[in-house]
């Protein structure tokens, strides 16, 4: 019985170790030092905010996606 418990504990240690390694490789958190909207330049609440409103976020993402699509066509 102890052998089964040891095997289960070892397996759990392997999984936890892999999860810790994966989580430590995350990209650093974005910090908006200027506290300005990335789309329109208006002030934002904190350095953690990228956009002043939902509309600016949608507009910014749509423009970036269009840029990616255009650049993909040129490379093909």
C-alpha cells in the first residue's frame, strides 16, 4: 500500500514542479509608465491600465489585427 502512495506522491511532485516552471516563464506584467491610453493618448487611471475606455481598446486591437493581416500578405 505504501508503494502506491509513494508513486502517487512522486507523480504529484513532477506535475507541481512542471507547473511552477511554466508559471515562472510568464512574460512580465505591462506597466504603463506614462499613464496614457495606448490608442488616443488620454489619461488612464493607473499604470496597469492600457486604455481609457472599452472603445479605445477595441479600436486598438482591430488596428493591430489589420496590421498583422497586411504584413502577412506581404510576406506570402
